[in-house]
C-alpha cells in the first residue's frame, strides 16, 4: 500500500521559495510552494531507514489516530470536545499518510472560509435577526404558558 510517506524532499522547492521571497510576494508564493511539496514521513531517521520498522511505525500511528478519532466520535454525543478530537486524530494521521495530509489541508481551508463567511456583516446581521425572532417567539410561548397555567409543571397539570 502506497502511503506517500516514502517520497523524498525536493531541493529545488527550497531554492524557488528563496528566489520568490526576494521578488516581493514571498508569503503567498512560499505558502504555495509548501503546499505543492510532497508529503514526507515525520518518523525519526532510524525508523525510516528500516522498511519493516517504518511499516510498524505507520501501523502504530494509524491505530493511535483511529483511537483518537473514535474517542472524538463518541464525544459528539457524550460530553467533551468531539470535533477537536476528530481533527487531532486526523492531524496524527497526517504526520505519516499523504491522503490524511490532503484531507487536513482541505478541512483547514473550509473552516477558514466558513469563519470568514461568518464574519461577513450581511451574514452576521441575518443571524442576529433570526436569533432575535426566535427569542421573541420563545418568549411569547413561555408567556402564554405562564398566563394559562401559572408556575405549574406540565406533568403536574390536573385540569387540561
């Protein structure tokens, strides 16, 4: 199974990033160069030198990442930071597997886009209006219940 972690680094990408830094648009170009660089395993050198040891390392990383993701999925319905744990498990996988690195990069991009969209004044205004309308409706329903039945819980009502 090709995980993409056995590819080497490219020396020309660093040279290109250095020359791009001198032209003016250093931040954007170096970010693109880093995004286009092939994924390299984060395992120590002595582990990468032995193929069977490296495969064992990858299996271990996969199991640890899977456990963290499973805990995150459980925390979606139980108390705890479920999404944080799921993304942490994905980040663990991304240290060894190219596909997880790509998924994590895509996820970061989508979260950033959603955060920027949420900060848009039109979207914020719409969300504030919808929240206000919802609170007014909830207040009216609670007020009607208190007017009709008083401070009696619904399961203690005798006269319906």
